[in-house]
């Protein structure tokens, strides 16, 4: 084998290695994974309607304090007002 053939073989093996590493990285980024989901500690009902009321929502108790800071109760009130004006 000549020096050119050896150099070409070496370069092709390096390119193949880089493509293989790139594909492995792509697989880790884009294939779905199964995250570990813990059971919720409980739930909180936001709104005052029944289970079929679109302005009543059941949320995880862990998320409620943050949603309360963001104004989740005002959302329920605004939802009821909006439904009252569109239904009538």
C-alpha cells in the first residue's frame, strides 16, 4: 500500500468516528426518554363549579403555591365572567 492509500484510510476512519459520535449525540437529544414521574402529593380544585365546568380545574398541590402567586384565582373569576357574557 502506498502512503496516499494509508492516509486516505486513516482520514476515512477519523471521519467515520466523528459521524458515529455525532449520531450518538443526536440520538440522546432527540429520541424520547421516559422521565421519572413521582405520584402527586394531592390536588387542589381551582374554581367553584362542578366537574364539568370549564372554569374549574384540578391541579397538583405542589404547583398551587406558584400558580396562586401568578393569579390562578383571578383566572377562574375571569373565566366565569367571560362564559357569562358569551352564553347570554
